[in-house]
C-alpha cells in the first residue's frame, strides 16, 4: 500500500478516497478556502445519507461550517437506515444520528405513506427490519417507522411467501424445482424470473441446481479481473519462474500448486508421486 501511495504521488494522481481526504485536509488547514466554498455551496442535499462514511460526513461538516450559518446551514439529508448496504466500504448509518447532533434545531420528517409497494411487501420488509438491533429510531425518538401502504392503483401481485429450509441444498433444490414449475406449468417466461441473493457465492452455489433442471440462466457479475482464477494462476507461475533463479525453497513450495492446474492435465496421483520421490531422495523439484 505504501508503494501504491508513493507511485500515486510520483505521477501526481489521486484515487477516490484520497480526493476526499485531501479535500478535508485543505478545508481544515485553510479557513479562507473553507469559507469561500461555504459561500459557493449554500444549499446542499445529501441523498442516500445512510451510506455515507465518516470522511464524507466530515467533508459536509466543513463545507457547512460558516459563522453566518449559526449552526443551522441549509443542508437536507435524505436516508433510511434500514436500507444501508455499503458498510463494507466504510459507510456508517450512525451518521444519521450524528447529523442531528452536529446541527442546531434539526427538523426531522419521517415518511409515513408509501406509494410504491403493496401492503404485503411492506409488511414483510417491516418484519425483517424489526430484527435489526441498531435501528435509528431506537436511539432517536424523533424518527418513526410506522409506514403505511396507501397506493390504490398498483397492479395486482401475489402475496410474499416466506419459506425456511434446514440446509442450503434443500433451499436451492426447492427453488430450482419451483422455477421449473413456473416455466413449464404456469407458462411464465424465464426472463420474467429473477433470483436475488446477498452474496455472489450463494448464486454460484445455486447454478448447478438450475443446470440440473436444464433451466436457462443469465448471470451478470462485476468482477475484479485480478481476482479471477486464471490471473491468480498466471501470477503463481510468474512467481515460480522468478523463484527458480534464486529461491529454490520457494520454488519447491510453488511447484505442487502450479502442476495441479487443470490445463496441464496431470493426475493428482502423479503430482503426489513426484513430491514423495523428491522428498525421499532429498532433491529439489527444480
């Protein structure tokens, strides 16, 4: 990471996180610059505020820190702590509570009417959200979660069903069978069926069950190419080539993994035999 930061500095580049941190440093170290921006941005709206991280919130605090505001800047934050999904990126929904503490006389408006969802969907969502122990309204009494579905012209939809299974396999098998039934008996187009999961690994584990029922699948995933198996294999092979020049012990450690790659077509038994033979004779794989 240090080398990465040095290279960024050498090339006079910033990544996204550094842009925010450098902006914070500049605002904290240069009051004139801070007040100049505060006058430029006198009205600020923050959407999806539950997904902001501490650095982003600090940036907003600095931009709204002007004596003329007297602690009550024109800033609107819109968010729902039940929909926080970016904790893995450092987001902290506690910023919603911190917002109320950071400014004077904060006006809180809670959504009480829902025009998007049928009652069954809303009820299911509320039952799930009720299990969250750190919900905002537990610590901030001005917030309410009593939302009612009021739309009357939404298209008819089936009720939400909640099912429980003893194992992942049982869940995948039932779901694949149900999808097969929907397509073959109810004549629903496969493109009209979606499967959502909290993590990609669940979908990957589910794919063989769909294949067993010969069900068509369209699966999209944004993936870091550096994390793909083939790139990992190329990296290990490059490490082996370098190790063969001066680090024989490291090369001996890498050989079994490299030889196990499928494209060599070597049986596992053969690799174990080579390993055992080298160990018995006290020789290096190289």
